[in-house]
C-alpha cells in the first residue's frame, strides 16, 4: 500500500529488522570505501531517530521513512563522512511504501553516521554528549526521541526524549 505516512505501530521486530538493515548497508556500501574501511570495527551505537523514533514512542506521528544513525568511535585521522547518506529499502511489510520512493518495495531507510571524539565512556554516554553539542545535526535530532538499535544491551531503549512542550 502506498501512503505518505504509515500509522501502523513500529514494533521491536521492526527495530530488529532496522538494525540488521543498517548493519548490512554499512558492510556492503560504507566499509568498502577507503575512509569507511577505517571505521569497520569502531561502531559504538545505532539509533532510530527523527520521525520514525517519534512514531515508535507516540504511535500517532506516522512514518514517512526510517532514519538510522550510526555512531562511531573517532580518534583517527579522517572523520566519518558526515554528509553521506546511504538509502536502502525496508522491503515489503505492513508499513507500506511512500509514493515518492520509486523503485522501493517498502519504506525508505536512510543511514547516516558520525564519528565521535575519542572517548573512554560507553557508547550511550558518547552519543548523549554529542546530542548536547552544538552541531546542526545534533540540534535537529534532539527535537525528537532517539531509540537505540545496537548494541543489543541497549536495544529499544530511549536514549533521548525531548523536553515536553507543555
């Protein structure tokens, strides 16, 4: 079914599928590049962000696409390519397909990434520190929830919830 937004609830099975899709795209398209290869063993966290995360939490926002952010331990000479976005297909599912996403069977999944400063803290703390920073991306992401997809110990945990606007 084609629709601008899907209002079906996002389940933990959907989150697990997203985590696998994101890891597959990192292996197939990112880690094969000269810069990406340097980050192959530096993934510290995957998170569902933006509208998909908001819909997972509130069940009413609806999903246009699914945005997954990959966070990597930095500290090497080249930062992760921060302007890059890799898109792939969620595939056939009850989430349907956005009508503008020609060539996709299901919802579009966009994977973006950031390298974080060399850190001695865990991935969750590193991402929270980055979200509290001044980058344009972080300022946009903190407007919506951030839901962990990887590592498994943090799976489906809300890492960030925006302050309520009451």
